[in-house]
């Protein structure tokens, strides 16, 4: 094991950093738990001080009140701004450690005739609770123990300070081993969790996207559009079916490899013209469908389908589709002189509770494009059975 891997609990820095989000979240949760416990302890000691119980006199009231107030303020920050606490992970962790260990050192000073216990308990708790690196943990522990022993020799008799030294060295040695073991186990769990997420992502992507074009496959396309329609949105949406003209001739005359290249080019053109590059090959479950995201899919063979959002009028949709058609017509490679396609388009109307009727209208409009001479865009003007 190298020194670098030891610093990251036996893993590489890259593997450790992949878990950084989980580490920050875990640290915030542990900070909150420890801080809640710290507030309760101070509240209890404050009551003991006020009542002069268990040797805790009223002179300590300002001390416990100050730490109680600090703990409450810290708790409010952690609870009200959890994302900020996670983003500033080291600030939150260091603040918690400094607060807890300074508390342990001061309580030790206030009891000069007794060996310290609170500091040692807090040292072990902070070491087992927070994930950082071994280098940070070792440095913080040595620094804290150094300050603790210095105050112990300054304010206590030599025999008690010597006892504190023995206890501190034993606890610190145990803490180093326990911290490494505990945090290595946690990091291992985080890495396994990340791998599971990656596998889930890859499986979802494979089940959602067409392998040749990276567009949505038929099933996922209809599932997503149905979800949008169920949201009862009032936005202007159009559905477009796109079918390539004379595609069989391309396969027969130029070969199936050329046919695949044409299909890929169409997919790439649709992605670029719709501006959906950032959504391709991402888990569809993470898409925010409240945003007006246009969706493109491949129905199979040389047939594609578009769910166009973010436009306000039919003219805007026509302009978009014309740009797509123009881009396809300009394609030149090998013996291919342009890609020709027919478009059938329909507007989603208020009675379209699902996509079926809109699909029928777009399909009819597509055949109108074919009958009118192909390589053109045709909008549906018919009402089909089931339409209002």
C-alpha cells in the first residue's frame, strides 16, 4: 500500500473523489447528530450549574450558556442551509471539531484535580464520525492532543497531567486505527453504491435510447410524451413524424452500411437542430419535464418522431422543421446527394389525453406529404374520429 492510498483509506484518490458527494452528505448528517447531542449535554450541564448539582457550580453558567448558544446557531445553519453546509464541507467539519475539542479541553481545565474524560470521548467521537483523509485526521488529532496536554501540565498537578498523557496517547493510538478501519468501510460502501448507480444508469440508457442514433427508442419516447400530456400543460406542443424518402433505394444501391450512416446523420441533425445535446445519453429519469424540452425518437427503420415544445406558433414550428429539412438536403458524402424526407405534423389539442389521436393525425399528414411529392412538410388539417 502506498502512502497516497493510505491517505485515502486504501483507495486511489480518483475513487475517493468519485464519492465526494456522498462523503459531504454523510459528514453533514454526522455533524447534525453530534451537534444535537452537544446541545443536549450543555443544556443538562446548565441545569446542573443552576441547581448546584453533582459538583457543577453556578460559576460555570456563562460557559455552558455560551456553548449552548453556539450549538443552537450552528444547528440552525445546518438545518436551514444543508446544501451550503455540504458545499463548504471542510468548514462545517472543522467548526464542529474545533467546537467539540475546545469544549473538552476547557472542561478539563475546570476540573484540575481530576483526569480528563470529556476530551478523550470527544476526540474518539470526532475521529469516528467524520470522513476526511488520514493526513488531516492525524494532524488534527496530534494538534488537539498537544494543546490538551499543554493545558493539562499548566493547570494540573504533575501526577494528574501524567495520567492524562497516558490516557491521551492510548486513546489517540486507538483512534488512528479505528478511524482508518471505520472510514475505509464507509468509503468501500460508497464506491459500491456509486458502481451500482453507474450500472443502473447504463441499463436505463440502453433501455431508453436507440443504439444507432442515440435518440429515444419508441417505447421510451411514448412513455415520456404521455407523462407530459398527463401533466395537463397548456403550452403549445406539436407532434411530427418524419420518414425518409427512397430509403430502400439507398440500401439497395449503396449498401446497408450507407443506410446506417444516413440514419445516424438524421439522428445527429435532429439532436443539433432541437438543441437537446445535453439530454442525450443521460438517464431520462433525471430529466425535468416541466422545462420545455423537445424530444426526438426513432420509431424504427427510417422513421423518426419529434415532440416539439418551446414554440408559440405553427410558423415557428415550420421554420424549425424547414431548417431540419434543409440541413438533410445539403448532406453530401460518398455517392449520396442529399437526404430527402417527408414530414407530417399536428398540434396537440386539449382533448389529447394520450398521444394516440395526435399520432394518427401526424401519420395522416405524413402520407399527405408523400402524396404531394415528398421532401416537404405538411400540417394536419383534419379531425379524426375521437378528436373534439
